[in-house]
C-alpha cells in the first residue's frame, strides 16, 4: 500500500519520491504564478498579456517530455 501511494508513480517517470515531490512543488508554484498573472490581466488587460499562457506552455512542454 505504501509503495502504491508514494513510490509507484514517481518510478513510472524515472524519479525518486523526493525528485517527484520537488517537480510537483515547482509545477504548483508556477501554476500559482500563472493564476496570479491571469488575475492581474483580468483587471488590467494591458498587464501580463502573455505571462499566464507562457507559463502554461512551458509546463505543458515539461510534462510532455517526461518518461
């Protein structure tokens, strides 16, 4: 049960538990930044015009190129 919850998925992408945790935390932080940029853009359209979409594109590329 422990292995299934914590180790199986990271192993599928050729990472240790802690490597996967770091990747997921960085991913989460960038999603949070993208959400903030989108929120700013919603109120002031001239600001952060491509910030959120650029972050999302980068995250997509990173996840598609993983094991």
